[in-house]
């Protein structure tokens, strides 16, 4: 699952807060709490990254998240996908 | 198990960079005179924010990344610049949820509303039939609301909300409200009655009885996330092991606040009183400065004393209840909620009103009620000038 390519839904706004960030989905009106600043960093990395092939593993590595914490991050990112904050990046076929 | 001890709720109590839930009463003008109106609305205040001032506030809220605002009043659609402000807000990526009695939603307005993205509508209804509703909201107000709901449905607005203040007279109608909402493809929202505004006088006759509180709690547990509550019933959590859905803590000045029609900023929509006024959006620094620097909000974000409730086993569940409800019945802010499910509210209210040294029960401020009229006069086709 770490090879998935996720990105922030364009209808979602992320607002930094002392505990992490608040995400609001303008489409389904859901308010989501990102409860750790490291999760916020990873989400922002996934979103800002221009590389179309950036995977979850790439993002976790780039954000210096220790591998022992990866399972927890996978769960967090799964939950964010479930609530439509994140979604699979559209595959752009080359050429 | 207690949801209130979660680190997240503790964080929220310390305040956020910007409000999650900001209510903005656009005008004190209203075509109705509901007996429980939390803002004692009736006639317009000449000092109300101009269109330009309101847009400047929206610019501030945009910079703060406020996701959405709850617009109310009075009746917000009475403002001539209502659509201009709503459209401006949405263009600044601030979603709008607005509360209305529906009087100004005709077929054309319904289509205009349906065309807007990021707009939610709450139609206020306090009875599942005309008799129950009109006793609180005034003659004809039930039909007015239903007419507006029909227009919204015809315009394919989608899922609007029906917003009910729960009273002892409509608590038995919760299933009917749900059926009505389902019939319209709407979502039901029920909220708690507070002794605020004109409610300070009507609350004593309207608030649910103790037995009815259990009824509300059980009904909410049965309906879960399908019914919205604005997280307003957290004082009921002491009734059982299972917490109600939602944040279950008082957000006043921490995640919630109110901007009133003249630009004054209060800790929550239910405390229009100088004691809970942080300042005005017209002050130097505007709303942003107030949210981040106001002394009142800083105090509210400090850990609060459990006071008289410290020794009660239910405090973790109910958090001492609602600040506004205590204030307007004269109970100290660290005392029990007047509707405390353990029954401590009655005694506290009695103590507040009978103690010889105690200050008089605070009265709501900013009364814009229309002048009292003799018992419902016949409607005459001329406007009699009155002060």
C-alpha cells in the first residue's frame, strides 16, 4: 500500500493549528482533524510534490519519518482517504 | 472512555488560530417576533455594519482561513445586500450556512440560492404542525416555512436543513420532524433552547422537563450522525455511558464566536451581554486582533474551574454544561447547568434568586424587540407611525 500515489482533494483546505491542522472539505462539508504536525507535513508534501510518481513511501522518506512509524502513518493516510481529504492521484499516461 | 479527556478536546479548549464555527448575525431586523429569539431581534439597528464594512470583515476571515460562516439575524435576507455579501463570501472561499424563517424565499430566490456553491440553508421550524410552531414563532410562520421548503425543493436546491429548537412542547414531535425532513430530502438539525435574548423570559416555560431530557438523549443516540445538533446537547452526556456524537465541550471564545449586526464580537451566539463582549470589528486590528488578543478570549482559553461541580462524578461527561444558560438564570459560571441532569440546577437557580447578597440575575443586552402591541390588533392597511 506504500506505493500508492495520493494527493489532496482540490476541494479541501488545510489550516495549520497548534495540534497539527484542520482540514475542511467544501464538497461534503466535513471537518477533519489532523492530530500530528508530522502527518500535516506528509500530507503537504504529497500535495505540493510535482513528481507524478511520488508514492507514500517517497513522501515518508522525504519527511524523515522513521520506518518504525510508517504503519501508523499508513493508517492515518487511509483514514484521510476514507474521508475524501486525500485521493489517488490521476494517472497521466505518458505521450 | 470519556471523549472529553482526549488530547484533541484539551487542545480545542486552548483555542485555535481561527474559529471553526463563527456565527454572524447580519441584522437585528426581523419579520417575526419569536418568543425565544436569542438575539431579541425585531427592528434594524441604525449602526449595523455597511456593505463595505461587512466585506472588509470577510476579507479578514479569508486571511484567517475561516472555512465557513453561519449567517443569522434577525432575518438575514431582509438586508438588501444579502446576496451581494453571500456571493462575496463564497468568492473568498468562505462557505455560507444561513438560518432563515423562509419568508423571503420565493421561487425566483430559491433558484438563485440553488445556483450557489458552498451554500447551506437552515429553515427554522419549532413545531411539526402549525399550532405548535406558531405558538412560539408567530401566526402564519409554519406555512411560511413550508412554502419556502417547497420552493427550495422545486428549485432542486438539494439537501437543505430544517432547524428545530427543542422545547417541552415539541419534544414529542422529534419523529415527525425527522419524517418531514425526509419527505423534503432535507437534513434535520435540533438544538438546545437557551435563556438568551427574549428566551430569558420564555425559557422557564419552554425548556424541556427532566424526563424529556432523557427522551432527547435517547433519541439522539438512536439517530446518531444523521441528525445535526451543533454539538449543543453535551450537558446530556451525564445521562449515560455513551457520549453523544460531536465535540462535547463548550467552544465559546475557543472555537466559536459571534459577530453581531453592529460588529460587536461575543464569545458565543447565546451571550449578547457586555460581560462576554471581546470588542468590535470596527476597533483597530479588526476581528483578527480580537480573536488572537482579546483578554476575554484569553481567559476563556485558560483551564476553567469545575467549581461547585468538582466533586460530581458526571463532570467529565457534561463539563458543567452551558455558560450562557447559567449566566442568564443567575447561576455562577462555575456552578451547575440549570438543566443539570443530576438535578443540581434547580437548587442553584433558587439560591441565585433568593440570596439576599447576590446580584440581580443579568438581563440580556441589545434588545431590538418591536414595541409591545395590545393583543393582536386587526391588520389595517396603513402603517401607523410608532416609535
